[in-house]
C-alpha cells in the first residue's frame, strides 16, 4: 500500500495540494478549491491507506472508484512515455552463448546453429491494461504485456523482472537520437493489434479464473437451493393431486383444478427464479488500456541460423544484461509463451505447435503463418 500512498501524494502535489504524512499509513491533505470539487473532499482531508484507519479518515484502496477519480485528474498525462535504461555497472556478455540458446530454443523439426553475438540496443514496448469483471461480485486487476520490437519476441516475463529495478532508478533518461536509430522503428498499429489481442485475451482469462471458479460455485449453490425449494413444493402438490385423482364429485374436481394451477404456478416461479439467477450472475468484462512505456535497453543480440530440410533462415534473439536472461524466440503464429517452436516447410516460419496443427475439417497440417485466414486445402476458416 505504500506505493499507492506515494502515488497519491505525488499526484495531489502536482495538482497544487499541500501533502504531509499522517500516522504510519496516512496522508494529511490541504486541497485547493478545484481539487476539492473534483474529488469531493473538504479543504483539510485525512487519507488512510492501511487496514486500520483512524476515525474520520477517507479510506483509499485499489477497490472502488478511486483509480477512476485519480485517472480523471491525470487525464492523458503519463499514459505513454519512453526511457533509455543503462545498467549501473557493466555486465559482461555470456561466456557460452550456445548454452544460453539451448535453454530457450527447442526446435523438434529443425536444427539451429549459433552464428555470432553483438552488443546493440533494442526497443521494448511495455503495455498495462486494466480489466474489470462484474457479476454478483466485482473483480479488477492489472495485466502487463511486453514485446521486443527489434526481434518480435514476447518479453512480458523479462519486463516483469525489470520493473522493480526501474523503480529503484531515480534518473529518467530520454533516449538519445543515436540509440533510437540503432534500436530501429516501432510496429504499425495493425501489427501490434494482431500480436496483442490473443495474448491479452489469454492473460485476462488466466487472471479471472479464480474469480470464475468462485462465481460458478456460488451459482451452483443458489441454483441447487432454488431447485430444492420448488421441487419440494411441486412434489407436495403432485402428491395431493394423485390423491384427488381417485375422488369423485364437484368439490374433488375443483380441488384438482386448484392443485393443477398451483403446480403450473410453481413451475412458472421456478423458471422466473432461474432467469433472475442468470441476470445476477451474468458476467460483464471490460478491458482498458492504461499505460505504455517504450524502453530502450542494451542487449547482446544472438544471430541464429535455422535449417529445415533444404531451407534456412537467420533469426535474432536478445540476451538482456539488466536481468541476465535470454528471451524466447519470436513466434509467428500462436502465443509464443513457451520455448517449443515448429518450423514450417515453405517459408520457415517459427510457430508454436498449435500453429502447424492439422485442419479441424480435412485433417491436413498447415502453417497458420503462411495461411492465416483459412486452410489451403479445404478453405475452412481458421
């Protein structure tokens, strides 16, 4: 919570407020008139960020609408930035590049050969997204994704390890023009969207899975409770109706009609309660882009020759001195979250195994990077 408190203190000071510490987990804020109106605070406000708060303090947490309020203060400020990052001390290159590559390269249907290594700069794009899932309860979270724009690799794990180190670097250096030229251009919007959307969908589903499991348990519990209640009522009415079936006379006929109408009413109410449960547990998920950071970082770039049958191509992988880790190879069809890559016969595309799986319609294997829209044999859409 200290990070949230520091963020709020910095933001309020930028908006003209006088901010001071209040207890171990609080802030004392003297807010100008405009800030009072925007946040609905008095002139002198006490903010609490810990689990235990003094009486009269305003509770600030990640839950609720506080992030939206602070986001309104920021508007578009700080949503995109760029930074050049230098290691504090020189990091020597890997002494055994082939051993490093062996940890991140797994090509079951091809071979690779290390060609060389050189020091250079690359441009990594770090993206933050906020998702909100609303059903009978609400769940929010942040998702960070990262790409190496120089090699095309997914580097979310590497950037996750790098973020704590960035927070400890007080100096913020704007990229030098020479660094920009060496790192190369960025991606087009269409290329970024094509790479981003499948990864984002996957990360949102994984982040929401515990919430979905708990929601399904609550739905099953409420559905069983509703079913048990109405099943008991219906069974009792059916028993009375069975008993009245042997009776004669107008009164018995009237009782049978009444019990029949009661069974129908119970069934209608049961269906209505199920519809209420469907509306209560209907899931609405929204994902919104929060922030983007262009990082210009030094790397050791490995040149690797890929051979498949009579074809060969060169690909590049980066070793990141800031975290002393090599990235996974690029993936031209699929998510590319593990080290296994298959190499296609035609263009030698690197894909994950699902990227060259058989067609679900005709059973013919084909490369989804070569034919992204449909199977080349039966034209069944991917």
